């Protein structure tokens, strides 16, 4: 049995708050209780490779 990995948001479309675990990666709301969505890799504005853990509202927000 295989499980599909969750589809994570494109990190290029996320705000700095969403990439630094301060806001929901799905809806952008401030996080009080959260759940881990996964880790993404991306290139920052100067081309350096970065990684970020994406967090979302818990209980799930309407966007998830």
C-alpha cells in the first residue's frame, strides 16, 4: 500500500512569515496551534538554496 505525499504550496508564492513558521502556509493566518505539512527547498532572492518547514493551522483552516 502506498500513500501519496501531500502537495505542498510553492515556496515562491509564500510570504516570509509563512516560510519562517509564523503564519499558516495555506491561509496566511497567524499560527497559535499548528501542524507540520512538510519541508520544501527553494532558492532565495540571491540564488542560495534554502529549506523551510511549512506549518498550517490546527484544527485545519478552510484552505486545507
